[in-house]
C-alpha cells in the first residue's frame, strides 16, 4: 500500500481558494479508445484515497504531478468522491521509457497541503495510494510541549576567531492533530545560546516569514503536523563557552565540532568516535540521550587553527546527521518554502528523490501570485542546489 510517510505527508499552511489550482490536462487522458502508438506503453491508473482519522475525506481537491529529468508539473486535478476516493489515468507508465519518471499527488484539506509518496515503478500502481490528512488544533496562550526528537549542534570555525553554528532540530508531534497558530501565537519556541548573532534560516521546514528570533529564542508560527518537522538555523557565536538549555524532552542531542578545533568539555554528554563526512572533513562527536529539562555546559580549552566547512559539504553533513525529505510550506497566499536535505541516514539519495523535491518546490512557488524578492531568492537558491546535485550524479 502506498501511504504518505511522516516525512512526505507533511502539511503546509495554504490560503488560496481551490478554484485557483491550475488545470493542465493532457488530451490523451480523454481518448481511451485511441490505441497507443507502436512501441508505446499503455497508460496506467493510480487509484487513491484521502483519509482523516481512518475516514475518507470527500470533496477536496487532489492534484497529480509528474516529474522527469527534463520537466515537472501538474498533470491533472479532481475532487475526491464520497469515500475520499480518486482515480488518475497516467499519461505514461513510471520508468516505461527507460528514464527516471515519478508521479505523486497532493491534496488541500482545511487550508493545509499534504503530499503523498512518490510512485516510481509500475508495481506500485497495484495498491491503493493513500494520502493522510489530519484535523487541525489551534494553539493556546502557550505552545504545546512538543519534544525534540533529536538536535544536532554543528560547530565550525569562521576563520576569524569566532564560530559558525548550524543548529538543527527535529521536532516531534506524536499526536493525531496538526497544531496551527492563531493571531500569530507560537506553535513551537525554544531558547538559543546566549550571544547568538546573525541568525538566519537554513534549508529546512522553516518558512522565513513564519519564524522569529526575539528574546534569545526561536519562535515558529507555521503548522506542525503529526510526525517530525525539521528546523535548521545558522548563527554566529563569539566563543564556545556557553550553556545549552534543553527545556522539555530531548531524545537525542549531538554536538559535532569540525577538526582541528579547540579542546572542549561538555558536561552531561558522552564522547563518541569521530565522524568523517568526506575525506579530510572530520568532526568530533559528543552525544546525549533521553534528556529532560537539562542544561549542557560547554567549556572551551586552548584553540588550534580551524577552517570553515564549505557550503556544499554542509549539505552533505546535514544529510548524514539528520536525514529528512522534501518539505515545502505555503501559507496565506505567499510562498514560504525551504527544503530540507532529502537523503536518509539509512540509504543513499536517489535521482528520483531529487526530482520529486524539485517538482514540489516548483509547485509551491508557482502557485503564489505575488512572491517577494526574498521568497524568489530562496526558491532559486534551493533549486540551483538540487539541479547541481542531479548534475553531480546521484544514482
């Protein structure tokens, strides 16, 4: 059974009427009596259902997407039936042409967009394609106590005696509802180290206009669905003599320091074997497990020369440490996208993974009628990284 996974089913706030969804329908879909051309595969059928709490969701718009090495875009759109069912006739069979061809579907439910899992081979058409949606729940005066499933605190020298930190959180919603903001209230908030400066959003599930950094905290107002949300930010620290406050539950904390670096003592964490993420890129690793309302104190000893990791290897680093999937966000008619690295810790990143991420990124951006310059820059930067990954030869 095809089912949207915790990473690919992630909802994203949307605020546009369904009649604005573009209809791009291939004529061949409506000519079943026309036989396929010689040497051409007959089209397949994708039968699916939109579910919420195990029940079908009727009269919601589902959009089919197709992505190849050459192009990506919407193929067809339709409303679900009484039981949440939908059927798409595919213009071609996945991988039938010998290339990399992927289909996936998305659905808008209660102003939240959910993505189904990608279909990249014919065998997957034999089972029901499920897209899970969830009821929404507005936050109260204080954010819900969502645990941090894992946090990676990645340190590198800036070449000028200071430190660049890439701070990555996997926030876990283990309930059955999507938390949403009301009147700008925080859906999730967390303290940052004292002295953090120049904070900016990295490539993750964070929308730049749905996050703030006031009072030494990161505050998120975008929806948080069941499953994990990957948040990545970057900032500078003058030194590493800091305390990491960890309110609530943190299932796993990793601190990674690029070598060569200073001598460090981290109270409460256990040193691990070094991690080499590419030839010559070695990181010291400290690990803490099952932490509750804890504080980790970092004490810095004498420094040795440091070098800054390149941006391209930061992407690799995040892939290995965190994993994730293509995540997009779109709320109140404005583009808010930042895609997390889509490689999983347990396996290699495939060409199909990258193609789907590009298609989802394009879908979200091109639906906005008035993207800001910052939105466009973020979109173009992320798309360029993904295209470079394709040219670099993913499998």
